[in-house]
């Protein structure tokens, strides 16, 4: 049965989100209830404060009446007048504050009834009596009827205050309890969230990370050349599909690698056979060619004067052709040998290699009136004989393919990343960019050029590539061509020391 990892991830993520949501809701409810309890406790305290204010107004009623009756001074009646105006408003405020508690509401109604009775049934008649017959009023007040009424009202206030304090205490305790619940809910919720996240991480590690790492390790082994590496594919989800796809790819690569190795071995065998054929053929051609050359030389020495003009022309053609054939065979043998086997490398100054090549071409250089200039060059780690051949072929090329003016050849080198880049620039006939790659193929020559065998540049390419470099040609600024080739720089900190330019004519 296929179990999609996407579905499992959605379920796991949804479960974690639900847990977090529940924890959040519990916290919100606990905090809201704690806030409500705290507000209720504060409301009780405010109700007590309002009750104290109303109680003071009630006391001021009695104080004003007793002062006026005792002295007859209207000024002493002022507290009574002010309290009588203010107590209805203060009573309304108190009623509003105790509206949520039935017992306190009942107690406030009783207090307001007692205050109203005191005002209507006692204080108003007493003030009127004091104004008409002060002596009678004084006799009445001695009985403390008004004070007894106020004392009763104060007892009612004390009952109200006791009720509100009890409510405040209860609500404060509730607030503390709910705050504790909120704190513990948060702690428990945090622990549950942490545990859920750890569980999800462990699940991801087992269900996702580990299989991906196994595929990654397999890919690394394949990259290192071990094409037998395979990934587990027992799972029935997307990662199982990934493992199976990887294994299919690895199997295909293994088969392809085997095919490539078989074809490479076949190509190497064919190349060896071709090289052997070229070497054997070139060697076998030497003997008949030598015979033709000897007899043609004898004919030229002993019978040239006896030949007519056509005969001498034919004989010259034979001699020229045998000389060209000898050069071609020599180049074929050289081409079949280079680029194979181990290199006999050693560190040698590049200038020394060019000097050898220049000495080998000294006759051509003098004959053509050529100038060869050399910049300061580095020491390189190469096969000296082969790289002397490279410089010799490039110099010879520059001497052959030049215009009527004297050939000028300049050799330079500069660092190019981890390589040395050499440049051999001439002022010859130049090169068509379309021919820049073809001229490195065996027997390829530019246009109608008759000089050379067309193998020299192919030999250069084989030698340079066998040393880990590359070779190419570009049109030189101002005319001519520049041949570039690279050689690995085995000592990156080695820099050519500037020396005077060498010139050979």
C-alpha cells in the first residue's frame, strides 16, 4: 500500500498546528477569566469607595441638622444642604457598581430607603421645626432620634462593606487561581509543543533525512566512480520513488560505463594497430624509397648530360619527390610515436628548447633572412625532445608561410591560471578563422600551399595534449598568425625573471 510522505507530512503538520491552536485557546480563556476576576475584585473595591462616600454624605446630613438646630445659624446647615443635593447621584453610582451581585444590590436598596426615610421623615420636618420653634426642636434633638437613624444606616453600610470585601477577596483568589492556571497552561503547552516538535523532527529525520542521505551517499559513490552503489527502495512513497529512480540511473550508468570501457578498449586496440601499421608501413617504404633515391642520384651524376631537357626535368621531379617522400615518412613515424607511453619529463628552461629548435633551423633562418625574438620565458616541466619538436615545427611553419618580406617571429609566455600560455607570433600570410581547427588535422594544409607535409601541427597538438595542455591559432593584429599553447605550471610561484630580449637573425 502506497503511503504518500506528502500526506503524512500534512497530517503531522496539521496535528502540530492543532496542538498549538488548542494551547493558544486555553491560554486565551485562562487569561480572559483571570482578567475578569481581577476586574471584578477592582469593582468591589470601587463599590466600597463609593459606599464610603455615600456614608459620609449621610453623616453630613445629621451633622448639618444637629448644628442648625443647636445654634440656629444657617451657615451650620450648609453640610446638610450640600449632602442632600449630592447623595442621590452618589447613590446611583453605588447602585451601578453593585448591580452584578444580588445581596449587595439588596443591601444598597435598604441603605437608600433608610437615607430617604431619614431625609423625608426626620431631617426636613426637623429643619422646619427649628426655623419655627427652635426650643422645641432642641428638645427633640436631645432624644438622639436622628443619630440613631444614622447609626442604623452606618450599620447597613458596614454590612455592605463586609459583603463587598468578601466578594473582593473571593474574586482576588479566583484571579490568582486563574493566573496560576494560565501560567501552568502555558508551561504545559510549551512542553507539549516542544515534545511535538522534537517528535516531528525525529520523524523527519527517520522518514525523510535518512533516506535522502542514503541517496546522497549513493550519488557520492557514483561520482567517485563506484557505479555499483544503490539506494534502498523498500519504501512506498516519494522517497522510495527517488531511490528507485536513482538505482535505475546508476544501473544505466553502469551499463553505459561498461559499454564505454569496451569501446575505449576497442578504440585503443584500433589506434595501436593503426600506429603499428603506420610505423611498419613507413619502415617498409624506406627500403624501396632508398633504392629509388640511390639510383636516381646515380643517374643524375652519371647520365644527366646525356638526357635532353625533358629527361632532366623528369629526373629532377623524381629527386624532389623522393626527398618529399622521405620527409613524409619521417613525419609519419614521428606522428605515430608521439602522444603514447610515459613522458620523460624534466625541468628545463623554455629558452633552451627554443635555442635548440633555432639551431636546427639555422640554415632556413639565414636563407630567409628571418628574425626570431624571444621574451623572458619560464622553466617548464616537459619532455625536452618533444617540446623542442613543438617549437621547431612552429618556427618552421612561420618561415614557410611568409610573404616576400623577411619573416619575423616572436615567442613569449605569461601565466594563465594554473598554466603557462606560450605564444608564437609571425608576420606571415595569416589564417582564415574558418581553417583554425582544420590545420591541426594530419595532412591538412592551407589553400594551395605546397610546402610541408601537413603533419607538423598535428604532431604539435599530440605533444601538447599529452602534456595536459591545448593548442590553437588566432589571426595576429596587423597581419600574420599567433599560435598559442598551454603547459601546466608545476610551480605556481615560479615567475620568469625579466632579462634582455634575445634576437637571432
